[in-house]
C-alpha cells in the first residue's frame, strides 16, 4: 500500500492491518506508552474545504507520533492562484514525507499521487472519505467484537460517505444496505463494484434498509460544495431521517454512527443522536487512532 486514495484500492488484508495497528496505537496512547514512530517526518495538509475533525486529528496525530504537520491553505499556496497540481506534487515531494489533501475532485488526489513521489492520503473528496470509514469500521468492531456478517445500513445521500461505507463494509464481509432517494444514488463506479455482491442492497425504502441493522449510519443531506442545492435537497430527503420510529426495526443494541458535523432534526433527531452520543463521539475519537495507523503504515520506515 503506497497511498490512501480510496478504499477501492485497498485489499481486505490492508484494512485488517490498519485496524489492528489502530487498536495498538489507541492502547499505547491510553496507557502512556511512547509511540514516536514518525520522528523527523513532516506531513503537509492541503484543505480546499472546511474541517474540524480531519485537520485536528491529523495534526495532533503527527505530533503524538513524533513528527509534525503543516496546514497548507489554498489561500496561501500557489495552487490557489492556478499552479497546476502536477507541479505542486513534484515540489512538495522534495520537502515532505507525505501529503493529506481534502478537496472536491477525486482526480486531484489521484494526480497528486501520479506526479508526486511521496504517500498521498485522501482526507475527503466528493467521491470518497476513506479515513472516516476506517474509523467507522474500527468503532463497529470495538463495540460489536467483529465486522463479518453484521448489517450496516446507511440512510441518506449517496455521497462520499455512502460510497466509502459500501466499499469498506463489503470488503470486511459486512452486509451493506443503502437507502437513498431516486436521483441521489451512490457513485456508478461503486455500484459497479457492489452489484453482484449478495450482501449489498440499494433501496429507496429506509425501513427496508434499516431492518435488522446492527449499525445505522447517516450524514448531512447537503455535503460541502452543494450549498446551492440546500433547499431542493431538504425536500428530497425529508423522509430520510434516523429517528426513534426507524430504530424500532433495527436489531437490539444497534449502533448509531454519524461522521459529523450533524444537522439535528434533519438527517437525525436530537433524541436518537443524544441516546447514541457515546458511540458517535468514540467514532470521532477513532479518527485519530485510525489515521495514526495509516500514517505509520505509509510514512513509517518500511
Ligand atoms: N467527519 C469529518 O471528516 O469531519 P470534518 O469535516 O470536521 O473533518
Ligand atoms: N458528506 C459530507 C461529509 C463531511 C465529513 C461532506 O462531504 O460534506
């Protein structure tokens, strides 16, 4: 594994390795065991979109591993003034040990990897959010003791989260059910990957998706970059809410997960959110541990 561009590129073995290392790093951190595996290493972090969790967890994670992180805003980089990504990649590769990038197009992330010579990590694109899903899988495994055979239901937009949950869940042997309104389905490439898998289901019916679920997941109706569609989307997604009525059809002790930020009373009610706040914030914490595992795997001495 040379990069983390999207989960489609990873083998099941890669994901198992990352989750295993993430558990170890969480244990080491909680028990005050030194784990400075990236001493002297520098991660550049390019953010073309806002972030709370990704930025802070990568920055703190690099520090805890003995390295450092540079926050690179497009307002300051020449990339914001039109310097091509091919050139940025070749220059930054000469200073840094790795780059994390959050941007719009998946192609930009793939191009950084193509033209640069250091590991590239996708910190969210319109297509994928692999770091989030690694933390999600870690969290489900922590609470349920396993992943294989469990049912994961996603309610809402067929967006970056839905795309990555389908790939990550199926690669780990989970059953994955997606409920999205017509016209808001997951990406074609992901549906192509999932289509012959008997563990995959795509429906417009939220009750069908949630039935017998062991973990239920939702995300905002309008992702970053879709600000112009907010009102139209509010109408399209009105019924796509995780609420106490929907929770009645899930398995007992069903987890509720949300990548955050959450819009209460839109995709999730305050009641369900607060009843499951423990696992939702454990999930947010696990961003730190899962990403530290990715960093050690990609930037550590091989
Ligand atoms: N879940 C997530 O990626 O959060 P941020 O947008 O705050 O980084
Ligand atoms: N789908 C959301 C996820 C945020 C972490 C977005 O892209 O804005």
